[in-house]
C-alpha cells in the first residue's frame, strides 16, 4: 500500500476545505454575487480573483477539481492584451493553477492563441504565467485582481 507524502496530504486538505466552504456557502443569486463566490474560490487556491470576467452566470467544481464556468455569453475583455471568453470555460483547478483550460483565447501580435493553462508558481513574485501553447507569457498578477468587464462578442477568428 502506498503512503501519502505530507505535501500531497496538505493539497488534499486544502482542496477539501475549499470545496466544503463552497458547498456550505449560501447560493448566490446571479451576477456580481456569483463572481464574488468564484473569486473566493480562486483566492482559496492561490490564484487572483479576476481570472474570469464580471458576467459569470454560474460555476461548478466537481470532486475531481474540474471547474466549469458559464458566462452570460461569449465576450471580449482586456488584461494586457485582448482575450476572448467563450460562453463556457473549463479547467482543472489545483493550488496555484488552472490546467487544461478550454474556452479562453488571447490575442498576440494580431493572432489568437488558446490559453492552455494559468499558473502562479511563486506568489511573492507578483507574476502570473499564461500558457499559450508555444510559450508561457508572464504578466503582473495585479492585472487579475478584479474581474474584467466583458463586451458581448460572437467569436474571434482564431
């Protein structure tokens, strides 16, 4: 039988407590309340609260850590560059990261690239990493403190 390392146990405990807090918190009506609940979840996992736009309709976190966020509709926002959010976004949430991201693209030099993951590897650095497939882009965490305003958009030519 295998034994759990202290870091694995700590990750399990943090994830379990976060999930319990979400399940025990009163349901949010919609709009800013839903965004606020999602911000709290992201903060509990060592991530900035403004990774998703201000038009969150609902979100779900299953027991495996799979996060699904539903927006009012597809939209464009801006952090450092323009980003396009599809109406449904999915990722595996773990401490310090959103892995296997689906539904988010970022504009770089007039081209659109899918964002595959978002990571905060060293909170003291003030840097967040966006994995856009070919490279990891470093941005200031301060860009992601508050959910960005999102303008309705049907799609982008990726």
